[in-house]
C-alpha cells in the first residue's frame, strides 16, 4: 500500500499542523517532546494520567488557543473548563479542582477579558469544580493572539471504572453519545476570513456526569475518549493503534446533523475530522451495550447516544468505514486539523 509522505517543514520548523491533533502532532510528540522529557515514545497517549504513588488521583492539563475567542454556543472560557473536565472524565475520574493560567496580549479589551472569565467561572460552577489556583501574564502586542488559557485539572478515579485507550477488545460495541462536527463548524462560521455564516452552535459541555452514570457497568466500560482535535477519525485511530484492534463503523449510523453536513460539503471538510467538544465515544463489552445506551440517553448530554460500529479482529490499528452503498474504505488518521486553532 502506497502511503503519502508527510510534508517537509523545509527548514525544520514547527508547522501550525503540528498542534492540530493528527499525524503531525504525533510526530512532534514522539520525535521531540516525549524523548526530551524521558517518556516512552511508543506508549499510549491518554487524555489524563494517574499520579505516581496514588493511582486514585488523575491529572490533566490543556492549553486553549481558540480563534475567535467567542463563537456560537460558547467561548474560550467555557471551553477551558469543559475540555479539562472531560479529559479527566475520559479516564473515569470525577473532577475535584482546576487551576487556570492566563496569557493576555496587551491591548485586549477589558470587556472581552471579563466576558471570557465570567464564562469560565460560570462553567466551573455548573460543573461543580472549584478553581483553586492560577497565574496571569501579560505580553506585548504581537506576542500572543489576544488571550490564551491553560487549565490543569485533578480528579479522583471512580473505583468502578478504569477506561483506557489500550482496553478496547474485539466484539466491543462502539457508541457515540451525540452528534459530531458541531464545534468545528461553529467556530468556522465566525472566522472572518472564511466568509461563512450558519446557525450551527458548538456542542461544548461537561461529560463527567454521563461517565459517572456508566459506573454500574464497571469493567465492561473499556475505553472512553472525547473526539476533540482531529475529530472522531483521530480518536478512533488512536484507540485502534493503542489497543491493537480494528474498528469498523457504519456510515448510515453516524450522527452528523444536516446543517453540519451541509457546511462540511460547502467547505470541503470531512465531518469525521472536525473537532467536537461535547460528545464522547465509548467502547463497551457487547452484552452491555444496550444498557450503556440506556444510561447515556437518560441524561440531556447523552439523549442522542447511538451505536455506530464495533471492534473486530481485523488488521490491528485500522479504522474501516462501511459506506452507504456497502463499500468499505479506510479512515486514516488526519494529517492535521482541517481547521487550526479550534480549541
């Protein structure tokens, strides 16, 4: 099989695509970041990690550089809370506390800063996760893009759950908690240089309560992942790689809203590659898939949960899509996010 080579950076510089959650991001991590930190470059890359010496505590950190700062259905403040809460939840942890670091560009309007911070505080309150510490830096004009927010979260693992990207098994049902593609297309709709307008709103929301609802299923919950940068395609490819399994999904079952599909068609985007901020993919033991769907659908954030595929013992590390006409095609790991600066 012929594989397209990755683009050369020419003078060995970082590209925007290196931060987009696809193959270029993986190259940056395995070739530069992880070796420098003394970490294994060939191990699974999870959304959060247990603390050394106490695996009941889970920690994550995330930087948010979304452009624009405000978009239909959300803003950088809401995103910073929900994204970090969800990374903890994907490891089966209940969030306990957050820290917040701000990098503010000189010249940012105080009204915009206030609006983003009020949104952040409101989102933390609604998630019932206190912000316990933080830091603020201001840099000169042109040395940042208005406002960057970094959040670190700590959570306590729910004893019933131990989901991991390495635990998907042949036979598992692949479930989605809701529609895909809304966040990326919502951000796209207000990027002035794209000249595109739509009524699509971001799906950003916290998912930890839905994860907690799955605790009765215990060890039958094998893998959880929120498909953010790189979309569902990246999340499934990472799980297939780390669990050494083949994932097959059904195109007719994929919940792509009509407005999202239309926007993606217009702009030449693949909904499978578009970022999400309020849904999760769950790999569940087959005999418990129906119960998982019932538990997810009982909550507003999971009311549209559906089964989209299964894990097979086919070629390890592959994701295969069965199309509307019954043909099959590979779903590759995206090279980079089609829409950079999406979260």
